[in-house]
C-alpha cells in the first residue's frame, strides 16, 4: 500500500470525510471514484471533454474485434499476469482507462492511475468495478500524491508529447519508481523536420483555441468526405504524401482494418479531435528521450519502435531505475 501525500507540502494524507486530509487541514475530496488534487480548468480540459464524450470508444472489452489496447500494452511492456501479483503499478495520463482496464483485467497488480483532466470520471465509470485494487487520482504529473521511490512499475503511454515540458515529465515519472523498479514510456516520436509538415501542425494554432464542442461538431460534419478522400488517395498510390495534408487522422496507417463502418467512423472522429485539440504537442526523437532517461537515473534497456496489432508502431523507451 502506497502512503498518499499532499503533493504541495509532502505531508502524509489520511482518509477523512469522503476524501483525504493532512495535518494542516488541507482536504482533497474523492468525487466519482477519484481523489481530486486539481480543478478541471487546466490545459487538459480538451482531454476531459474528449474522454467523457468518447468514454467507451477505445475500450477493448466494450468493442467487438478490438484488442488494440491489450496488444499495445503487452507488446510494449512484455509483462505477464503471474509476475504482477501484489506489484504496485503507477499509470500516468490514464485518459478513459483503456490501459487501466487491460492491467486490471489481465494481471493481479495494484493499479494507481492518474490524469490531470476530468477523464478520471470516465475511467471510473469504465473500471470502478475493480474495487480496492484500483485507485484513481486527478493530479498532475508534476505534482503527484505519492512519495518518490514508491512504485515497482511506472508506465505512461501516449501522454508525454502532450505535457508542456517533456524532459521534466520524464524526470517526475522516474522519481516515483523504486530503485530496481521498471519505467516504461511510449510516445509520438519525431523523425525530422518533415514530421511537422502536415495538416496537424498547419491547423493546430487555430483548432486548439476553438471551443471543444464546436471543434468536435466541425470534425464530425466533415468526417465522411475526408475519409473518402483519404481512401481514394491511398488507392491511387499517392496516400503517403497527399494524406499528410488532409485534416483527418492517418486512417490506413493508425487504425485497425477489421472494424465495422460505425466503429471506424467513431475512431476517426475521436483521433482527429485528439490531434487538433490539445494545448501541447511536442513529439521528441527516441534517442533524446533515452538520453534524458539515462540522465535521470534510468538504466535504459530498450529504446526504439515496438510493433503491435495490424503492424502499428509506437516509440518506446524503457528501463530499470538505478
Ligand atoms: C492522448 S491522451 C492518452 C490517454 C491514455 N493514456 C490512452 O492512451 O488512452 C493524453 C492524456 O494525458 C493527460 N495529461 C496531459 N498532461 C498531463 C499532466 N500534466 N499530468 C497528468 N496527465 C496529463 C491528458 O489529460 C490525457 O488524458
């Protein structure tokens, strides 16, 4: 059991009146299954809106033919069920809880999941039935309610590029692992200057400032013709270049091919919103992230691309804390 602390003064917290309090009287309420250390109105409001709107869209167990999250989690981690009995695992940036659910359904680990946004409410609705083995917090990666050197395993998937200071975020994650503990990071990589020559980076300065419901309506309204055009460019063999400039997620290279029409459309709308709405989007080269990890006391065991599912690839750095 990890001792919770007030992240703003490091004093220990004890359970009190439906929340947690420290000896100075500071109180953090538990609302919809998550202990709340921050308010919703921060730079991740878009994610709170996104994951509460698309609460079920990426949850493997709720979608037929969907194993993407399980495939990715086990491809990146290499974990198995037996080795996680009684192990304390920290998940940072849990969103609607697709990876939380894979860990809870497939292992015996104790899972502590945290997100800066109100997505934790969606995660609780998806995974709250797991009871005491699952603990949920709304807090920032920079101010987590746990002492340093606490966790056997720390994982953070698809989050780091969306934080304002990638390098500092890496340090904060490694700080929370025990010496000998494992840290696993997966993130969007950047390969060269051409990585940022595409519709995402052309339109983001405008779209990230739009109201979230308005942006979602705009994407939904245009999804059908954008999908058709994407497939047309793909079919005539110019997809690799032409599709970079379409304001829609790269369907053929990032989404599974075995989905129903409706599932696919919903994922396209979700992923396109996810690409245009975040305040921060700062992908990094894999080698640079590995260098930072090493600087912050992680003995890097792997840094490269991991393949999972329909030949999808994700950038991964993982290692053991010294
Ligand atoms: C693209 S979503 C990924 C969610 C989940 N890991 C998944 O793959 O489904 C990025 C998540 O990171 C969270 N996030 C961004 N900045 C954060 C911070 N400073 N502390 C904790 N979470 C943060 C967002 O709220 C959002 O839910």
